[in-house]
C-alpha cells in the first residue's frame, strides 16, 4: 500500500469517500515516513557538523607576534 499525500486524504475526507480506519492507516504511514526522513536528515546534519569541525581543526591560522605583525619564517 502506498502512502497517500495529505492533500488527497483531505479531498477524500471532504467527499466522505474514505473510512476513519483507512484515514488513520494513511496518517500513520505518512507519520512513519516523515519520522524516517527527519531521522535521516538529523544524521546528515551531524555528519556535516563533524566534517566541518574536522576541516576547521586542520586549518592553521597565522599567529601574531607581540607587535601585532604576522609571524613568518625567514
């Protein structure tokens, strides 16, 4: 059984063309699908944060001397 988009569900509900039991079933399917999407997105965000933090830690910012000039090797 495929998930029915909420707009289609509302249309059928307005026409009184779907039973309460079927509506609840479709709502649960959509909720499960949304939850899986949110969890996958959350994992992607955490992975991107980890990657970004790793890249930032590899970047070396030139240190300044006590006079405020950038130090460099001669």
